[in-house]
């Protein structure tokens, strides 16, 4: 799926723990305008929408989370694990749903746009019309 990209995060590990720095330089995949994080309970869902313009980078902070994405006729599930040091960049016009696989999971989401209510596509039927799925 071309609208999804795995972003490898650098990490520095010592006996005392791991540091994962995030630098917002010209190599960062999006120009971050907003960020938020979501706590989830096991087997519960969040998201279930798409964005008309906004791109999002999902970075797991704790636990395991399944990121379910749909674009045109392709559906893919990617497990986000905080120990893998990676994020998933999701382009606009991709339907996203998060399923929390473990209790107390946390995912950080970075966006390239400020919050805009009109950018959200909350009904899957509307999403299908916009991207012309039959």
C-alpha cells in the first residue's frame, strides 16, 4: 500500500534503558503541527475515520496496538509494538482504525495539520464515495 510508510526511529540503548530521540529536522517525514496520544484498553477500538488532507505518524509508546488501514480495495493490519522502534506514516484519504491488543497501551500520533473538524471523514460510506470504491 503506497499510502503507508514504515519510519525507523533511531534508538540508543544502555543497561539503564533506551532513549528514542525525535528531531523535527528536514529529514522528518512530516511537518508536525499537532500531536496527541491515546490510551487504550485491551480489545477496544479508536479512530475509525479518515482525513481529507491530514497525514499522521503513529508511534507506539507502550503495549501492542493493531493499526488497521483501508485504501481503495486494500486492507492491511500492522501491529505497532513499542519495542520495535518504528512508526507508521499514514497519508490522507486512508481509513484508520486502532485496536488495542494489550491493556494500558499508548500510541502517539503526530499530524501535519492543526485540528480541523471539516477534515474528518467519519462515515465509511462517505469515504467510499470520495475514493470511488464500489
